[in-house]
C-alpha cells in the first residue's frame, strides 16, 4: 500500500511504503531507484497502533521510480503501484509515479 502526501511549496512528496505485518520476515526493506537499490537504507518497521510495517520517504516531484520490497531477500511487488515494469537488471519491479 502506498500513501502519498503532497507538499507543493517544497516540490516533493512524502511516500509511505507499507506491507501487512502478516507478511513477516527477519528483515523487510524497500529498494529502488531512490536509494540505489540498497537493502539497508529503508527498512520497514512496525509502528505503534498500526497493523502494517512501513517507512516514509520524501521524494522529488515529477519523477518515476522503480522499486520492490525485499522480505528476507525475496522480492515482493506492490499491488497498489502504478504498474509493473520489466527492468533488465532487476527483473519485474513496481512503478511509482511521483
């Protein structure tokens, strides 16, 4: 599930990446163009009172980003993404339009 919050005066958007906590793993991260596919930069965490694991990232407007979730190294696509694209280097990836 993706949640987007627009901040026009700053020309950026806060995007919250989240997955149900039923999709459990020792390490769950989101990797993509915005973090150079680094599995240690954006690790999803449980937040008090919320049923999902999530992390928020501020991204510049007017960009498209490719990403996937990594659940203990296994790739998981985002069902609410703008689409799925085939990335030659990374295989099928979710598409985020900011």
